C-alpha cells in the first residue's frame, strides 16, 4: 500500500501513549490512577514499552513513589480496554 518503505524504530528509542476506553477507565480506573496522565484527548498512560503480542497488552511504565523516586512496573490489561496507542521517539 502506498509503496513506501517501512522504517522500524528500535524499541528502546520509543515512547508510548496508551489511551483507554471509557469501559477500561471505569473498570480499572482506581488501579491505574497512579500511572495515568490527563490530556485533551482523555486519560492516558505514558509507557517506556508496549507489547501487543500477548492475550493481554503488556506495558512498562514508571510508578511514582511519594518521595519523588520511581520504579519500573509491568502492567497487563485486556486489549478491549484500549482505544488508541501511539509511539514516537
């Protein structure tokens, strides 16, 4: 389609934004609350990595501690709770 050449971005150079459906926010909102950011398009999760090739969407994100530090976490959610995923670098 379009005849363009596909350019692959290495996983480690990408950042991800995952936008949840309303049902996803209703069902998982409290559990996701510490990870979510809010923007004009809704609540989204800023991730360091996303893996879509499993029964659940796997996301790697930083969890903020009350002292200002953070640690890396893996979050798994059903695919039907995801509205939109964007990747950039």
